[in-house]
C-alpha cells in the first residue's frame, strides 16, 4: 500500500502518502496532468475483487476516492490516457471472465462513459499505452490462440489493427532535446510522398503545430510558440505513420 515518487533531476526516491484503500494486486492505473489514478485489482489469491477508483494529487500528496469503475469489479484491466480522459478496459471480472469493453473517465465531471468495445476481442493482461492523441492495446491472453502478439490503435473514431509495415518510415531527429530548432530527416519511403503530413502534439494530446511536408526529406522544426517540455511528432505518409518524442529545452 506504500507509494514512492521518483525525481529524475535528483535521481532520488521519496516516500509519499500510502494508498488508503485495501491492499491489492493486478490493479489498473494511469495519469492525467499532475495527478495519478488507480483502481480495481484483487487480493487473497483472487478471493477479493475491487471496483473502487482513486485519485492521487501530487501537489497535496493526498488521495481522494472517486466514482467506482461502473462495470463492476475488475482484475488485470488495461489502461491509457489521452488528454483529460483516462481509458480502462479488457481484463477479467468476477462474473463473466475475460472482457473486451472500454470505458472513459472524465476528470472534470468525475464520471465514466462506455466507449467502443476493443476490436481485438476478449483479452486479459494486455499492455496499454498512449502516444500523442492515440491509445494502444496489445499482446496478453485471449483465445484461439491463447497468447496474443497483436497491437491495436484507438482513437475517437474506433479501433484499427496495426499490420507490419512493408515499406517502413525511418526517421532521425537531431538535436533532441533542442533549444532553437531541430531537423527531422526522413528515409525508407517512396520518392513521392502521398498525403504526407506532420503534426506536433503537447504532452496532453493537444495539437500545437501542423507543418507542410511536400516532398521534403528534411524538415526543420523551430521552437517558436513551443514552451519547454515534452512533445510528440506524428508523421503520416500514405498509410504509414511514425511517432517520435521531442523535447524542447
């Protein structure tokens, strides 16, 4: 039930206020802004299941209980966050077994809304993460075959499977971090770009720049309008896409 915070600038750990709910394993969690969220899970070798949901405020070093996860008790769920919405789904419940539902938590209204079901079917212990304005679920356990190695992408318009690229985009970003400007170099693509675009998103998923590419193989990115911090570049060329992390220092 203990909680520890790591500061990369000092390379030090600091003990924080312990989690006030019941001790548990196999819970879900995500972060939005400066706050962390935690819920679900199990204890006593799956004899106790939980559906409670909590918010941790780093500024006040305190926990607040929020609206319970509405489908009920959930173990091994997967999660990610996009902007001000946290997404939780899949996993295993105490009634139906493996699940494939998806739910979004709105920080402002402290409410849950059911979203489009996961496109990969019933799934347990899947990996979840987000990049920019897209969320991803993949791998885990299901059926036929039992062990999965697929990857799925989620945006507000639904789910799509991600296939192995036949002509993968290769990029380098240098310097990174940068102060004034950096250069994105593109290789490994066809000579003529088809529907090429380059967007930059801040850490919350908000688009902050849209840069015209044309047939350029090198794109200069200036820091004008960008504050210090972490950003994500999303490069789209035809059906292919690559996302890179960019740091303005």
